[in-house]
C-alpha cells in the first residue's frame, strides 16, 4: 500500500545559465574590430570593464581590444606612411602648371 501522506515531488526548476556581463558586447566588439577598429576597440573596453567588475573573464572583449588596437595602429601607420610618401608629390603637382587648373 502506498503512503498517501507523502507530498508529491516538486517539478524540477528550469536550468539557469550563468550570466556573463559584457559577453554579448564583447562579441559585438570583436566583430566590429575587423570592420571599424575604433568602434570595436571602444566596445571591447566597455565589455571588458563590465566583466572585470563582475569578476568574470571575458575572452571576446579582450580579443576585441587587442584586434581593434592592432588594426587601428596599423591603419594609422599606413596613413602616416602614405602622407610622407605621396604628400610631397601632390604638393609638387599642385604647384606645377598642370595641377589645380582654374582654382
């Protein structure tokens, strides 16, 4: 005979996934780091700080900061090299009889 006084077993609670603050923002920053490095760098720094305050490591945010910083620095170096290499030639062309006609 079954004991009718026993309470029914409670339904199991739904699985709770741990929340990582800044995880989605870190992934977004990593994607943006390849397209718009400055935006990706800023989003990565924000996500990294949120995660650090929560005591959680955030790999995508760290990667966004590194990738965004490296690509941004490389872009600036290429721009500076281009100005140094092409700038004098453009100035010489602009002051020649063939350059800037009518201006």
